[in-house]
């Protein structure tokens, strides 16, 4: 990919504090991103221009794609995509699907983002089910990748196996880990521990040629650098994620003062990737601040540069 080719789309209308937070976040990202990365803003053009004007900034460094409709947080995801074809999310996915964007992100309606990823972009051929992945900070530095955290509450053993492939490739090419270690989240470290799903998944993963499987990982090992990728079904992963968020909020309220706990702050990474679809998509938290929006755009640029989508397509071909 030539540097001049990169175009990252942002839904300006998405998020609890949009458009102020999204516009400010885009401006912050523009100041940190290299000139060859073009930011494409989707939303009501009049509102976007007014927002730039209100904070004394010039919108000329951005491309604005006007959309007359907005998918609200309470809208039904699938119906909203079909009934609001001129919404910022619908138009963003349309340009991503046509190859006019390299990546798209939004802090808006999560369901609509997932529906757009599944029905407009579509999963990578050969992949059973995509997943949502989230980075968990590690005590001795860096992050490990947890997937799935909510897209598939129920999963089959072969789906978890494919999560191991996706997580390993992400860690290798986005985090720069040469040979990522993959673990299966379970209630014990022994091979015969767990439910029917994890026992069957373990047998598939053991001695496999597609990734370095370390074995079962327990919940008390998630933050101590034992593995680089943790695989689980979306129900379990979502419980873990919400517990980690609660943990951060608790430590923040008691003013612990340890910089490690600040790594749990969602603003630092900005968004979570949907892995397994044919293009790069990040979903931001609904309460995203300008800093979170900025970091979501910067993270998108890093993932695009890694060539992850091409490598995933090759792995599942």
C-alpha cells in the first residue's frame, strides 16, 4: 500500500457527546497523524462546519461526506441500516465496501456497526464467525488480546480455534510479537478442566500448526503476561471485559495512584476491532471523549499499515 492511499472514515454523528467530541477528536488526530493519512468525516455537513467554527478551527484539512440521516443509539440496528441509507454509518460502510476507505470507525450505535460489518462488508471467506477483540493491559508491560468479548455469546470449538488464528495474527502484525502465545480461558489449567466447549476446543488447539497454543488460562492470570492472546466465547469475554471496566472505575474512585490501572482507561486505545470481516472497522465506546476518538483514529492507521486484513484473508483462504 502506498502511503498516499490511506483514507480513514469517522462517523461524526456517533457517540453520546457527538458532534463536539468527534470533531475535536478528529482535529487532535489530524495534528498527530502524518499528512498522507486523510480523514473523511461523515455527518450533517452544516452541523460539522458549525462545530469547527464554534471552536475556531478550519475544516479544510478534512474531507466531509454529507449525510442527512443519523442512526440514534436507540434505533434497531438492522432496520436502521436499511431505513436510513443516508445516515453517517450507512454511507461510511458503503464507501468502505467500495474500497474508497481503508478503515471506518464510530462511537455510535454498536449494533448498527456490527450489522454493517456483517451485512455490508461481510466476513472473510472461510471464517465461521467474526469476533470483537479487546486489549487487556499486562503488569509487566504491553497488552494481550481477549476475544470474543460479545459478538457471539455462544460458540463452537472450531470457532474458538479460528479465534486463536485471528488473535495470533493480530498480535504478530499489530503488536509486533514474533510468536504470540495463545491461551484458552478456562476454570483450571489442567487439560480435562472446563465445560464441553472448552474441553473440545482444547483438543482442537493442542499441537495445532496454526498458532502457539500454551494451554488453559485461568481468570487470575489475565493480567500477568502469561500469554499474548486469550480465547473464549463472547458471553464469557463480555463478563471479563465489564469486570475489568468496573475494576478500573473502582480504582479511579479510590485514587489508587498506580499508573498501571490507568492502562484500563478505554480512552488510551479508543476502540475495539471487529476481527474476521473483509475490511478494517473499529467500534468506540458510546461515552468517547475527544481523546478516545483521536486514539481510535490513530489505532486504525496502525492496523491498516500492518496489512492485517490481507493476512487474515490469506490465512482463511
